[in-house]
């Protein structure tokens, strides 16, 4: 996994955009090394240094956050990026030791980091994707408690953004204690429902979440600390979900009954693939 080490000579007055530029440059060098015909022990040593450097840049972005909300967002981005970053170094090290059959895993880790970096900057390109296919990895993560039902359909959207939206909603339900989480597709109406039996939201929380989803993008910021059904949790994830859906022209609504469960409905009419 990435190792963070303090670099006394590093500038402390860089903006987040400048730090991301530095990360891009260092990641570009990583890709160049990994694209070579053979990975050498020297390459692995250099990859480790780049791994550490990128990890440090991510840590500095968190420390330099201007407010709590920016810090929370930065933490989500850093958490997502560190996983493939660690795998890049690990797989490269194994390839250098003769396990070349792991090259596809190394390439996948590089691709995942690249896509996540673009997503974190809001630069991910919209592509034609089939929803049920994109959501298949969630079945591996959550097992029999999660099901995909109905007739799926295609939309135009960023694959990482869509993955994050559904991952957040499913994870929220799981952490709230759901025994059953259903993702139900309605191809005719271009709707997707995420239905759980996690006990539902309190009426006051439901009212706040519904207000968040009804607000235009510029008016969402004051809702960034909604308390959810998870003990001690906040609604930052719901704010991010709303932002991502706004960007692709989709809409989200919620219904919930305390003691029973919650249903989120996403209307993808505005981004259905032609």
C-alpha cells in the first residue's frame, strides 16, 4: 500500500489544482515505466518513490483543505485513489520478480487510477453504458443481500460517476442495517429504484433529504451536514450524488417510512442513450 513520508523541501503553498497537476505528472511517469517491455528492480524502486510522492500530495491536499466540507470531499477522493495506487506498485513488483502473468492486473490498476483521477477533477467523459453491466461489481461486494431486477437500459454518463452514485446508495443502506437491497430497473420509464429494508429515515431527516434533492445545484451547500440513519453519519454522500446526477441531467427523489425502509428513485430520462 502507499507509504506517506514527509518531504521537508516540498512547497506548502500549492493550490489543489497545482497538486493535482503534480499527481498527473508523477502518474504519467508511472504509466511510462509500466508500459516497458520488462519491469526491472530499478523500475520498481522508482515506482515506490512515485507512489510515496503521490500519497504525500494527497495527504497535503487534505491538510490544506479550507473547510470541513472540502476536507470530507478530499478524503473521499484520496481514499479512492490510494487503493489502485497501492496495487500498481505491488503488481509491478511481482512482475519484476518474474510473474508476468499479472500484467493484466497491473494494467487494470493503472486504468482505474487514471479514471478515478479524471473523475475527481470532473473531467470524466460520458460514454454509452448499460446500467446492469456497470453495476455487476456491486453484486460481488454485497452478495445475496443485493439484487438487480427488471429490464436494464443504456445511458450516456461517466462510468466512474455512475459507479460512485450507486455504490454510495447501496453502502448507505448496508451500513444502516439492510438485509435486502434491490436495484430495480424500469426500461420504459428510464427509472431505477434502490429499495432497502433498513428501517427508514426519521421524518425530519426525510424532509431534509427531500429538500436537498429538490434544490437547484447552486443551493445545495447548506445541506452538507444532514444526519443520516447511520449513527454519527452525515449526508455529504447524498450531496455528491445529487451533484453528479445534476451534471448528467438525471433527477433523484426519495420516499421512506420509519421502521420499514427507504426507496431512492433515479430518473435517467435526461441522459438516456439514443
